[in-house]
């Protein structure tokens, strides 16, 4: 026993052990700082487009297509590999860690490109999130630090990437528990005890750093008045689970098939694709009064916070979720760097608000939350991550059982339409697209 204690003390004071700890801890703090700065920049880009719409609602017909073309051009020429969400890139790197492709996809240039291109797209009116890109930049930051510090392969190959990705989610949403769950459920798809401790510390440090930078312990979507009414709630669980799962699965399938169909034309007709998609988003902006653009954070926060309250109105219309879904799909199909998390949560909140009309008014806030979980789970097919993210974001623990049940129903329903998880399918398409570029 004494020898074991002595051995642990010796390992604790070893320079290599401290170098490893510093990379994990320092990298996690850096992820939190970068994620917070990215969030501030994204908010400014979102606000800039809102000012454009406020000045003239028809200006997006020019600004959005032009911005899409410029963003796609810069991404292709300077930041190739930064396209799309960022989670597919992380999955590719996890599948083949240490390879030249992995090093390129997780380079610091990708971090810069991901942030700048996503913000530029938001200034143009794109409908995208920053959470997927934050996963990418988190994995890239820790991967690069591990490479420069010459860490052992056991840490360098998977632990750093998983920790960086989980830290990215924690810092982006201020949801430490969801960051850990996401790293296990979506990226690792298994539990690795060797890296679990480092992952936990990294996620917590990243989340705390983001809070310090934002200067408050915020809930991403504020607080919700949702409560559990057993006389209606289980009917709401079934409705939101089935409708949300079907809608989210249909969106994922459209995105997967659309990306595959457009891939052969991206090399020669990318300008036309960006132009058509940009015009489509601009028209949706006009129809929705600008609500279909941006991350959807403000719209979702108002819907969640105001549902069922007479003194607070957040009515974006019955068509809002459809407008948001279409704008998100059109944005993503251009290959513009940007994520799906926040737009999907906003679409789900809108869907929940529509479904709430079928229930008693006192159930409105509950149905909005369940609708958000149902649709989001239908898109990503990670039920545990979905309900944990929404639970932490809305600071609501009363609906845990209902959230879990909704997520499970939505996940099973989504798989009836979309057989393969969206990020796995998009990772395969990204690999094929990069192969097409190399063959030219």
C-alpha cells in the first residue's frame, strides 16, 4: 500500500504528468475564452443583419446572396475543410487520429476560418448556429496543443479531441453536463475510463471560463415557467415526441440527400448554388420579418420564456418553424461554416408553440419545452444529449421524466425516416467532397 502511494506521488510530480495536465487544463480554459469571444462576435453579426432588415426589409435580396457567395469563396480558397457544422470534421479526426487529414482538419487555421466565416455568414443573414463550430474549434485547439507539447499517443489521439469537443459544447451553451454527455454519446459512442477524468476537468474549466468572460452565470434560454401537469403532460410527450421526431428526421434526411445530390456540382457551380440558396434565405427573411435568419437564439428565448404568460408576447406566427427549417437547410447546403444546434432548437421551440395551441393554455410552456426536445432529438438522434442540453439551458428540472420520454420517442420516430445519424452521414459526404477537390 505504501509503495502504491509512493508511486502515485512520484507520478504526480513527474514533468510529463504536469505537461499533460497543463495542456488539458490550459487548453480547456483557452477553449472557453475563444468560445465566449466567438459568441460575442456571432451576436454582433446577428445584430448587424437585424439592423439591415430594420432599415429596409428588401435589402436581404442583395445582401444575403452576395454574402453567401463571398463566404463560400473564402472558405473554398483559404479555409478548405472548415465547411459545414464542424462536428463531421471532429468525427473524421476521431476515426483516424494522428493522420495528415486529421492534422489538417484540426489545425489552428480551421479555428480562425470557422469563426470568421460563420460570423461573416451571420452578417449576411444565414441561419446557422455556433455550437457545432465551437465543437470543431475546441477539438482543434486541444489537438494542436497536444501536438506542440509532444504528448503520448494515448492522450494525443483521442482524449484531447474528445475533451476539446465536449468543452466546446459546455462553453457554447454553458451546459457542463451536456458537454460530457455529448462527447460520449455523439463523438466517442463509448465510455473511455482513461480519458474520463481529464474530459470532466476540461469541460468544467471551459464552462467556467465562458461564464467569467460573459460576466454572469446565465441560462442559455433564461428560465421557463413550465410545470408538470400529469393530466395532460403524457399526451404532450407523445405528440411532441412523434411530431418532433418525424419533423427532425425529415429535416435530417433532406439535408443528407441534398448534400449528396449537390456534391457533384459544388466544384463547378458553387456560385449558382450559393446564389440560389442566398435568394431563398432572403425571401424567407422577408416572409418571416427577419425571424428566420441568424442563430434563432433570441426567438427561442422569447418563445420559451413567454409561453403561456399573458404579460409577455412572442408570437412569430404559425409558419415560423417552417421558415426557420427551410432557411437552415438552404444555408447548410451552400457548405457555409455553421452549425445546426441553435437553429434546430429554435425550430423546435416554434414547433412546440404551434403544438401548444392544441392544449390548455396553462400547458403552453411545457409543450414548448417538449417540442424543442422532440425536434432537436429528431435531428441529431442523441436523446440523452438533447434532454440534458434543454434541461440545463432552461434551468428546469421538474420536467426531467417528460423530457426523457419525449427524447426517446423522438429518437425512435426519427430513425423511421432517417436511418443514419446526420453527423455520421455528413462526415461521409465531407470526405467525398474533399476527395472530389483533390481529384481535380
